[in-house]
């Protein structure tokens, strides 16, 4: 059974959703374009890495994930193209 704080948060969220008071953040334009490009069977890792490179925050996140323990390797990823290749398009 959820504790009191969890129930309170759920209640607040439910009331905001019902009252249409909840404003969800939009994805940055670059992120939307990356999603489109990764769905394109003709897209290349270099195209995707070039696009990611135009958003410093997104580029940092991609490099951080590619070098995370989930993708552990003997070789550190230092470029976005290496990161995109390691992570794949999915």
C-alpha cells in the first residue's frame, strides 16, 4: 500500500491532469529531428552525430550514456559518431 506522500502526489497529479493544469515540457527541436532521422532507413551515423552535435546538452548526454557501465568497453567513446555507432539507432 502506498504511503501518505505517494498518495498525496498521485492526488495532485490526478487533479492537474483532470483540470488541464499540467504543462509538460516539449522536446527540443534537435531531439525531434534525431527521432525522425533514426527512423529513416537511409540515415547514417555521421548524419545523426552531426545533428546531435548541434545541441551541446544532448551531445553530452549521448556521450555519457555511450560511456556508461551499460555499454562498457575497453575503448572509451570520445566522438559523437562513435557514440551513435555504439548505441545504435533504436
